[in-house]
């Protein structure tokens, strides 16, 4: 049985209840609470309805889950690491730091290591890196906010990057991104509500010969279309194992790949096809035609095997044949008109 006080809390002019947001501005043909609309609160006085609603809204926002978008601050997670997680992080970090003559040089892989645990660069991760490398948190944050592979907010399990650089764009990359954005209901550097997909534009996937290209956690999906890309993200969201065009048998999670980038191989580097037909077409054609790189004197070495013993012995150490060929002077215009 409700008390008079509890009944009073739900009273409002024109049927509005505390917790609802009346339309203060109103619209033609509707009736809205006026500035003097009040509701009795706890039976001991009066409080404007909109004031009580604002109080409730702020209380809800205070305890709401953090948003999955790029405005989430870098220090979003300051909760200390559990003891076992911290112990493993320190042990892994010690292995990484030991690879460098100056320990501050280990910052990049350590940030990937943080992401392999937290899923993004958290505040507690920044403090740990600063402590281990004798850096300030400002120095660590400066690096973490410079490179786009380091995420400043919770990232999806699968980072879907659509190349929209010149070649991919004109081959359909922009359309792929736009249709994926509409299909998923998210924009650049935003994450689906289920936490599975983060979508972003990439400047270059280093696979122009397979344009347009989409990458999922840095694995290649070549010659994509809007339809194939939407099918790809749907399968990922459904929990299916999806095989990239080149590389391992299926795409691993963002955290898994982050650990690999931190310098802990998973043994999959040589799994699957490494280069597709388009990448090696030049090599195939050169072998078929007997073409080789120019020699040190600028002349072609027809019919010789570049890998044969003694090839390039007369060149500067560490230099490829073609880099030692003197550049020919640019052709100058013969007349004023030619130069215009």
C-alpha cells in the first residue's frame, strides 16, 4: 500500500511524472507545464518538477556505464590492476625492456602490452609505463595520443579499418565506409553497442594492388565491396571465425593482436598465403622476360641471376644495384616556348 508521500512524488501538472522530461518549450496544439508547475515532494514542501527531474537525470548519469566513443578520457580507468594481472604485466614488461639499450625506447611495445590487457590505453596503464620506464605520465600520454594504433577509449573486439586513401577511395573505399557506417550505426572511431566492432577510416593499408582493402585487426581483406564488407562484419558480430584473404586461418581478437605487437609472437606469422598474385606479378613477369636490375655501370645484366654468387660485389656495402646508378641530368627545354 502506497503512502501519501509516495503518491505525491508522482504528481505533476498535465500528467507529467517525476523522472519524465516535460516539453518546456511546447509546440503548437500541445499542452505543456508552465513555469509555475510544481509537485509536492516528500510531503514537506514544493519543488519545481523540472528541478527534480534534473536531479534524477544527473544521478543516473553519474552511475551510467562509460560511453564507447572517442570523447572518453584517456584516464577512464584508474582502478588498480588485480595483483595477479599486475605481476604478469611486470614480468612481460621486463622481457620487453631488456631488448633495448635505453629502457625508455620500450614505450611503444609497452603501450601495446597495456592494450592486450585493458583493450585500450587506460590511465592505470599510463602510470605503469611511466613507473617502469622512468618517464612522466605526460610523456607517456603524449605518445599514446599521437599514434592511432593506441586507443584512447574502449575498443571493440574487432577493429575494422577501411582504407580511404587515394587508390582505395576511387576504387570504392569511401562507399564501403559510408555503407558500413550506416549498416552498423556508428561513425569513425566508434564502437557498436555489443562491443564487437570498432569502425575507422585508415589512410593506407599498404595493399594498393588489392584495392579497395579492409583490415580487421591488421589482417587483410582484399578486393572488397560494400556487400562483402557488410557480410564480413555481420559474421564477426555473430561470433563466426572469419579467414582473411591472406594470413592466418582466422582473425584473432584485438587484445590478442596487441600482445603480438608488444613483441610476443603467436607463431602465426608464416601461416597462410603471404602475398597474392597481384603482389608478385612484377617478379613473375621479370623472370619470364629475363629482366634484371641495371648493373653498376648502368647497363642491364641480361640473362644473369641477381641472386647468384658475386652479384653486386663491386657495389657499396648495403646498397642495391639500382641505387648506385648515376642519375641522368634532367632534360632542359630547348626554347622558351618548350619551358612554358
